[in-house]
């Protein structure tokens, strides 16, 4: 339940009190109506004060009212309560619900498409720190590669030709030594062998790599 402001709290209390008063009045009127209907059904009439004998007049049939006034009053009460509660607890629109819970039924961030641009933006300064902690062990602190391990990233045509989104997917997936495209014979583990790296961390690393090997299709 969301936190209520003082104004919303007063509106809520006032609405509940108003609804209680209206409901009590409706119940009282309903009891009067039911009493009259029962008396009319059994031929009874409310007791009247004693009067002097007078010429008898034809008995008037009791005037009956239907239940519609109570039905209409009850519906009006529901409308009032609905307006009060909708102003206090607004219902999200369909577009808001779809944005919060996109296709699939659960809230999640939009994945980057291999052929398009990534929805994340990287920070090269943070990426440099992440690179030194996870990637430098194979690619070297200067990203120029280490013999028998990682390749030189500063001159890599593969890195240069890939979009940031494609590099992100590649780093997340890795490249095993059994992959025909692997020319080093050494596994490139997913996420650089550091599962704690998030997609944002990887985008920071890619932003750092772009400082010396920018994308050129």
C-alpha cells in the first residue's frame, strides 16, 4: 500500500465517514419501507391517536413505493466511493502496465540486439578498472595481448568491425577452444571468466576498448 499524504488521509477518513452516514440513512429508510410493506401485506395499519367517532370514510389503499430509490441511492454511494478511492489510489494506465511488464509477463530490461545498438552506454574510466581486473590476465594491461593467451585488442579487426551490442553478446557468450574461429587454442570464458560482471560492467569495458580501437564497419 503506498504511503498516504495528509490530504489523502483526510480524504480517506472523510469518505469513509460520509459513506457510513449515507449507508446508515439508507438502512433506516429501508427499514421504514419494509415495515410499511409488511403492514400493507398483512392488512395492518400504523396505530393512530383516538378521535371522536365520525362518519366512516372509504379506506384508502396504502401508498406503496418501490425499491428503486434505495437501489439508485446505493449505486450513487458506490460511485462516490469509487471516485474517492481512485483519487487516492490511482490505477496505472494500460501503457504504463505494458511498459512495466513487457512481453513475457515480467519486468525486465530490453536486451541489446546483435544487429542494433545497445541500450546501455559505457564509461571508459570504469571500464579501464574492470578491464585490468578481469581481462588483462589474457590480453595484457595494455590490451596488446599475451603470447599463447589473448589477442591484441588494439589492432583487432574483429573488435573494430563489431558493434558495441555485438561485442557485448560475444563477451557474454565467450569462445571455447573448440570453436573453429578460435585461433589461439585457449578458451575465452564467458564474461571474461568473471561471472560477477554485469552487462553494464561489460559495456564499460567495451567503452574503454573503443578509446583505442573504435568501431569501423
